C-alpha cells in the first residue's frame, strides 16, 4: 500500500511565491519526466485561450483530468506556453514522502490540502490566489489519480465552491473582476510496441503467482488470466472463496464487502454512492484520532486495527480503478499499458518506466464562475461542474454520459 495516509498532526504547507525556483524547475522538468515517466514530448493546444484570460487580469482556475502521476509536471509545458507560472493544490501526503520532494514541490508553487478532513486553510489559500489573480491555480477536480485516461470520474464539489467564493470576492472589487475556469484535458499516447513493453511485467507477475511463463500466449489472454488470478486471490482473502461470473459484479461485491462493515461501524449506515466517495468518508472518520497525542492518543492495538482498515480501504479504491469493460475487443495500446501498470503498482507499489510517451494538453474555453450558487435541479447537479465535465469529456473524446467507456 502506498503511503497516502500520514498519522501525524496536519501542518499546512503554504505555496512559495517567488519566481526564481519556478524558473529553475521549469528548465529541469522536461528531463525529469523523460527519465522518470518516459514522457518524451508534450504538445499544447489552444494555450492562447489561457493566455488571454491571464492578460485580461481574471482570476484563473485550471481544472485538468488526473490520470497519471506525472500530470502536475507535464503541466509545466502549458505554463511555458501560457507565459505564467502556476500554483497547484496537492495532497499533504505527497509533501510527507521525503524532504527533497517537499522542498521542490513547494518551490514549484504547490501547497497542501488535507484530504482526511475539512482543510479551511487550503480553501482559504486557493480562494485568496484566485481573488487576487496572482497566478493561475491548478486543482485536479477528480481529487485523485484515476489511472485511466479514457475515464472521467465525478468531479469534487469543492472545486466549484472555491471558484464561486473567489468570484464573489472579485465581484466586490472596484472595478469588479472575474474568476474564470479553464478545463484542461491531458491525453497520453504510447508510441512504442506495447506488447513488448508489458511482457516483462507479465512475466514477473506470473512468476509471483508460481505459474510457468505464459509467453506463448497472446498478450490479451495473459492479461485476462493474470487479472482473474489476482481477483480470485483477493476474493479468497476477503470472502473465503473465489467467485464466478462477470468481472464487474465481482469487483463491486468485493469492494462492498470491505466498505459496508466499516460504514456500519464508523458511520452507522451503509452508502451506495461511488467507491472514492465512500472511501473518503471512512478515512475522514478513522484518521483524526490517529493524529492525537498525549492522553487522547489511541493505544497500539487500536492503531494497528485502524491501519488494517486503511489498507482495506486502499484496496477498495484500487479495485475501483479497474473498469470491467476497459479492455474491449480491440483495446488501444494505452488501455493495455494502463491495465498492466495497475497490476504492477498494486503488487509492488512501483511502476517501471514505459516509453516513449507523448502527452497532449488541450485547453478548453473559459467558463465564468458565478459569485452565487445557481439553481440546481435534482438531476443536473452543480452547473459549473457540469460545464467543466462537458468540456473535459469532449476534449478527451469520451461519451457525454457517465457510462464507463
């Protein structure tokens, strides 16, 4: 399990507002994403839309999709094309990995947000940046790395809350100002031989499963066999025996068997919304007591029990990252690579570099944020989020509906 939960009192990390470090890091980023992620080229489309909003003096909120770990670094190319440095809201746990990472993130303009509670400091920082129109602010509206470039998850309500609050502040200026939102689509294209790229990963996983090498089988057959094998092992662990039938219901059943008992314990009811929302709700209930000190500190047995629950929540969220129909009859190289990378990450907490990869960044049209909450219907949802999602889906080439591709 990746270290995404920190059992320490939360200390906010503010953004660095200087220009020297962002200038230095902008020069280093292309080398870093090539070496660490295999991204050899980044293309930007319609950056002039963003540049126009900056020149107009608007508070600018950028809301990209978030499918890969390298997304924040890849956006450096958009920063260069638009002629402005960015601020970026990032999960606190990333700052806690090591001192070097924390130092460089902060110097690049990132500031922390605490995902296991209500972080008023982060919200206030974000609103202040937009209200003063200091620099464009980046918020990944999905709230987590989806690991699927052909899928867009529900967008966080906090994104529109921040935009509207800042818009209200700018509307009170003399003369009044605006806050605009630019949806930004990040699309990755694998440019190598995907079958050769994933073969060593499949070899290693099959070895872990004590299977003889299956390299005489077609790549897709190997992927399905590995996926079924890994799922059956988890079903045995949590349900007592492997299940049969379609993959989708099996994934949902396994995730629900993890989440429902914890929801009854911590929340006194079970929920039926999507897995990330259920996981976030439970983390918010479980983690706070783990950060207390002194007389309020929980004992080691209880701490160990909660860490086991958090590991189970991590598994439930990882299961959500395997859309059952993602590998159709003719999957793209990118979907094949993403699926095998998820296998490797879930088993080893690391992903080897696969390349060459080209990233394309497309900037959407500006959406003016209203200072007030518009009327919301029972189906339409938040009007601003609806507009953001519509543009993101169009730029990513995804269906307009919420159906998984």
